[in-house]
C-alpha cells in the first residue's frame, strides 16, 4: 500500500528539486509544512498569511519577531581567519 502524494506536496517537492535542495532539506521543509498544517487542522493551500503570523507567534515557537521599538538591532559579529587577531604581514 503506497501513500498518495497530494498535487501541492508534489509541486513543492518538484520546486525544491529544481533548486537543488538536498533530500534532508526537503524532508525538513515537508515536515515543517505538515506541522504547520496540522496546527490549524487544514490543508496548507487553505491557510492564509494571517495563519502564518499566528503560527510563528505561538507559545513555544523558535522564531520570534524582532522588537518593534524602533531601535536598530546589532548585527552578529562575523569573524574570519583574517580578523582572528593575528598580525598581518
């Protein structure tokens, strides 16, 4: 017995393959959409941008919106081998 793939999931898989995403990345993306859909109990094609906003702001979500107090946020420090503190010659 094989599990039937919906046209939307197949389209997503095809799009990810065109972008040369690894199979592991594709699994992560598919699972993310599956969890998102399960949270609302609706098919992904029936969900709205407002649903995305609600999902991302739910308690326990890893992603958090940046503060909206108007203050600029510091950029992460990126260090390279050249900036490791060793003197240049």
